[in-house]
C-alpha cells in the first residue's frame, strides 16, 4: 500500500512537470500564435478598434504571463491608446485545449489621447435597447472633452472642468463565467471647475486621497462602444447576477493630524425571477481641525432599493436608520431617493430627526446675538420633512423645540452653488424673556464655541484651504411668527420676525401689529456695531406705565422712532456702548402722580442724541450716557420744554432708576403768550423722586428777570415736596399779569409797574411755606412770611408788612356812570374755599387822601366768615379803630351780610387838611363815626341795601383858604344822620362860632349817585342869611346860591372860602362809604 501511494504521487508530480514542460515548449514554439489569439480575443470586445504590438516576450515564473510592449490601440475615428508595457495572464488550461481565455490584464505606463464626441445613436432594431436618459445626460456633459492617460495618471478635461487621477495602480481579473474583479488604487483624485470669467485663474482645487476601488463579480462582457449602440449600464444590469462595488478614500483637511475617510459599498443582486435589487452603505468618519481642537464627524447612510425591471430609470433608493453626528449634533435620516427623467429631477423625499443642533456653531451671525438668544439657539431639536433635489431642498414640515417653545413651519434651500435658505416658523406663544433673561434681572452665562463656525470649516475644506469662506455666498430669509409674544412684562400680538443677510451683517426685522392698541416695529443689524431702529405708532401708554410703575400714571397715544448702534457680548455691555437718537411723541395725554399733581397736555415730545460711556468697573450697576436730551410739553394755555446737555445715569436692573447731577440745562415755559427762559444746572434721581434746578438765571417776557434754586424730593412719608430760593424782578407787573390772564381792571393803569420779590418757598401736599419774602412793589416795601396747610379748605397763617401804601393811586375814580355799570358779582364763594389767620401791618396807608399810620389789620377768614377786627391806626395825632365782617348768606344766593364800624377821634384837623392838600384848611379836633350794614353781591347791590348811622364832630378850630392868612374861627362843627337803602339823610348839620351860624339839611342818594342838600350861611358881614343849594352828581355837584350879585360881592373872600369849605366837610364822609 505504501509503495502504491508513492507511485501515485510520483506519477502526479511527473504529470505536472510534463504539463508545464509541454506548455512552456508550446509557448516558446508558438508565441506569435498565442499573441494573435489573445489580441483577437480582445478585439472581439473592442469594435472598430485595431490592436498591434511591436515586441513579444513570455514570463513563466511565478505565473505564465504574456509580456507585450508598445501596444497601440486605434479607433476608426482617430482615438489612440499607447501602452508602453502590458502583462496579460491567459488561462493555461484553455491554451492546451486550443482556446485562449484571459485571466487578467496589467497595464504599465499607458498613454492615451481620446476625443469624446456626441455621436449617440439609438438602434433599437439591432440591439433592442435605448440609452437611458440619465446616461444620455451624462454623455452630454463630457461632449467635446479630451482624455489623457500617462505615467499612471488619467486626465479628463474640457473648457469647463478638469478631472485627474494620480498614482493609479490596479488589476483586472476576468473569468470565463463572464464575471470579473477590479482592484484599483490611486494616490489622489483632483478636480477643478475652470473659471470662465478670468483667463488667469481658476477656482480652488478639490481632491480625495488614497482612493481604493474594488469591484467583484462584475460581468465583463460589456460592449465598449460606449457612444454607439448599447449602454454599459444596460449590459451591467442585464448581465449581472451579483456584483459588489467598494470605494474608499481620504478627504484631506487643513491639518495633517486630522483625517476624514470614506467608504462606499453597494451590491447588485438578481433573484431567481431576474429582478434586480441594490443595497449598500456610505460611511464617512473622521475629525475636522478647529483651532487647537478637533471636531468629530460621522456619517452613516445605509440604503437599499426595491426591485426594478425598467432599465431606463434608476430604481427608488430607500434610506433607513441613517445618521449624521457632527460634534454634538445628532441627525437621524429616513427617506427615499427617486429619479424621473433627467439627473436634474433626481430628488430625495425624507424625514430628519435633529437633536442638539446649534446655530452659533454653524452661523457667524448667531454668535453676535445676546447670550440668552445664543442659549435658545444652541440646543435645538425637532423634525423636518423635506424633499431634496439637485436644485433645492424643500422642507414641507418643520417642527423645532427651543427651550419651552415649539415652532412649526416650512422652508427651502435654493441653488447649492450660492445657497439661499428660506425658513418660515410659527408658534402660539413666544416668551422673549427666555431669550433675554437680563430683562427679568437674571444673568445669562456666555457660551464657548470652537474657533471657527462649522460652515467656515466645511468651506475651507471645500475650497482646499484657499480661505474662500462659504458664508459669503450663503443667503437666508428666516421668518418667525407668533400669535402672542411676551417681553419683560409687556404683551404683544401678531408678532413677525424676519432675519436676512446684508452686506454689512445680518438684518433682523420685527413687527408687532397689535401692541397696546398700536404697533411696534424694529430693525436690528448685526455687524461690528449692531444697529437698532425702533418705531412705534399710536400706542396707548396707560397700560404700559401701569406695568412699569404704580407711582406715576401716563396716559396718551405714543408714536416715535429710535436709531441706535452698539456692540458687546452681554446685554449690559451692549447697552453701555449704545450711540444714537430717540424721538417720541405723546398726544392727548395726562401725567399724574396724585389727583393734585395731574398735568393734562395735548402734546409731549421727547428727544435724545447720546452715546454710552462704558464704566471702568466690571460690575457697575449703572450705565452713563452723555448727550443732548430734551422734553417738550404743551396744552391749550401753556407749553414748556427742557433741554439738557450732559451725563445721565441709567440702571442696569431697574427701568426707572435714572439720575443725573448738575447737567447744564435750559428750561422754557410759556403761559398765555408769556414766555419764561431759564438757564441752570438740573439734577435728578427718579429712584428717590429728587429733582433740582440750581443757580438758574432767566427771563420772563416781557422785562422780567428770574433767578434762584428750586428742588423737589420725596419725604419719609413718600410725599413730594418742593423747596427753593427765588428772586423775581419785573419792570411791568401789570403787563405780566395781563399776559397771564389776570387783568387788573379796577387798578389804575399807572400802577403795578416795578416789582421785585425774593425769598424761600416750600411746597408739599400738606404745607406751603413762603418765608423771608421781601421786596418792593412800585414804591411800597414788602415783607411777609406765610404758612399754608392743605386742609379742606386750605388754611393760611402769617404776617405781612408793608411800608407806605397809597391806595388812591391804585383805585380808579368813581363816578355815576361807572357805579351804575358796576353789576359784576363779587366772588363771595371764595370765602368758603380758604381759611386765613393773618396780620397786615402798614407803616402808612393813604385811602381817599386820608393818611393813616401804624396800621394794624388782623384778618380772620374761617368757614366762609371774614372778620377783620380790630383795625387800629393813627390819624393825625388821633386814634382810629374799625372792624369789618362779611358772612355769606346761603339763603340769598351768593350774597353776603356785611358789617362795618369805623371811629376816628382826636384827629388834628389842620394836619389832616394839609396832608390831604385841601384847598380849604380846617383845624380843631375831629371825631368821625360810621356804623353801616348791607346785604350785597355786587357794588351797586351794596349801596342799594346800605343801612346805618353816621356822625361828624369837630370842635375849637378855624377854617381858611390855604393861600390866605384870613381865617374864620368856630367852636363846633357837627352833623348826624341815618342811612336807609343807600340814602343818607341829615337835618342837623351846624357850624357855630363867633359871628357865624351855618345850618344844613338834605339827602344823598348813593345808588343814584346824586344829592339834594341845602345849607344856610349866616355870618357877620353878610347882609342876609344866604341859602346854598347842592344838587346833581356827588362827585361834581351843582351849587346854587339864592342871593343877589350885590350881596355876593359884599361877603368877601372869607365868605367864599366858607362856602367851599362846607362842600368839603359834608363830602368827606361819603368817601368812606364808597364800595
């Protein structure tokens, strides 16, 4: 048995030796035959192509190989391929049987020149096949192009682009079963799109390195006449049973330490029913450089197809469980790829589930937004249903979750060479406080990002390190809508936000169509200095101010604009860098703190032009702004304005915490045409309700100067108080009062001229104090202090001191016509609106030419009753006392009960006569008494209802004309009378003295302003008693003397002086009764 086995092995080895020997001998003896057979085999597959070789050799070890050099392939249309060296491995078993089959072909240093022309033909009669439209479209792309193969590289080039494969090395294996294998490697694949605009440059090159292509079980019986009769795609699908394609390579990055590899595998299989399916996977994995860090990426796309029998269309490609991991972003992808008529219509219909997508990681503009908004855009999740085609991405449904808000909408991406991203999202409720937590007093931490955005990284990779940033060609149009939006404590409705790129940066437009019955719109330009434009129209301010503060109320409709710019990573730093203008109008409004501090206005105009002054400290709680500030307010009767130029401090935590110190300012106020202008320093602190206008100087037109300091603040009981020191000086007080609407009709037009007052003022809701007030009015020195209490009614106390006051200069003369027209009602109701306890003192008071001195007038007005008692004064060495009382009568309309009592006694009549500058002088000691009552509501009413008694008594004196020395002595002058309904009656007027008796009787009608009085003079030297009749107007009576001219001529000057004196005596008391 052992010897048998040895014999068998020996025979087998001998057979092998004989086989190889015969083969070697056959090849050596018939090399040309073998070459011809091999070339004939290849020629059958290459229609209309001739093949020749200049030299032939044969290698046995390690495998039999036919060695050809200078192989030339030439087509009828002129394409040539020159192969310097070529190794062909035949199947030896087939050679022995007389058939030549090729196992593999290895090409070394091929050189080719191929012109590709569009000579596509359809020959369905001969082939039964029409080229698929996808292949037809591909052939059109390579029309009029050239293919060069040289030194292990292939170059495909035309006027538009160039495609080059460098470092090709590979092997093709062919089997008799019509299957083959291809193993091909390349050091680098490079392509570039030529720049048709400039002849001097082209776009950056793109490349893939370390490429490996492996195809197994591919049917090799393919008609290579690619552009003539049949399509290799058709041959591939019709001849394949099971074919596997594998492609792998590396994408170079800017950093050699980083690497991105890709691996693509697909399998084509036919089942027993001859239906074709395809399935495989694309896998990309690696890292991208970003500064000193690396970003991991992973893309895994498994796919499969349904069966397809139509070779003119690609079968639908199903993608399930595909995922993309880019740093922290996770995307799951599902969908179907379909192709219809041309490659331009190929599209992907799918769904993406996104987690942890970060806008600031991808887009530069998002990093310029406030920290809170960056947080909201940093961890987005959602779902996108979309359709992808070579021309665009159309997202029919987008659901995005950010913080506590869900957005739904749609979007598109058009033109991938220069993309435009269009996104439209909507939500019911959008709370901006989550984006800007600083609005609620919270801080938002600053996020840290990779050095470059992901788009920049991909752009650098795409442009092969030529720094062509893809963000320059990306446009976007993002719209966000919300039914209800909340910002701080404000609410708005019908909110729209739009984001678009501009040459200067990113533009963000917002529009709130319903914002407190008005509208609000804004525009934010994100650039090196962010620019904000804001506009409001017809906003009702009452609800807004009620949200901001409960202390103040501001009503009205507001409209205005604002344009500011700034920069900064946080809201505080951005606000501190703001520079710009604000212009705001409020119409038909009201500023109110309490009911007594309400200021209605028709227009309020606020403007500012300022720039932020960043604080040196990192934790400053205020932001200073320096600039020009103005406020203007007006109503029907008055208007005012404040203009400031200086620094104002704003709080970073409280909207109304605003303060300033001694800002140079101009204050203008106009009331009823009277304008006041003042310049000084304004300080304020809204937190503490403090405001001051210090060291101001100004002018009130016409001809009025104003200066001093005034300030207001809140007391410990949270009530406002005003205090200050003021000086007011005017050359024409009357004109100023007239301009202000207080026409002094009953005061002489020559008075109320020069006036100067200065002193201290204090005003609070409970108290008004005027202290140390002193000055001059016309020629009267004034000094007083008053204290008012805001009770119900208000109460005033204090003392008033005057020097010399001549009332005659202020009072208009009274005549009958003026008295009859004096129907104007007295403001008696004012007696019930104030309480007064005061004392008026005058060094001198002149009334109806009567000079009183040391006048003391105690005034008491309490609950509507005015009591002035006792009035004391000195009158020419005599004493005067008087009292006055007025009490409103509720039973008689606006009438008042008036009581007046007057007595002067011990009056030196000669002094009185001289001080009154009388034409007729009288001496002696005089006594005057008047007691009257009346119920009245006007001047004429007072006279008609006047009741009372009066008495005149002068003793031991004389009378004479002031221009003569002759005098008439008397012992007594006396008269008494009654007053009934304004009619004065007297029956006992008498003057007695040595050689003289004068008597008189009659009546004086004050309401009618006339008199009827008879005086009889019987004097020594008169031939008879002379009656004198006085009739007519009181102020200009007609005198009638019933005596002959002869008698009158004999009475002498003394008699005539006596007649004139009599008129003065009985007319003097009347002047005390005038209203």
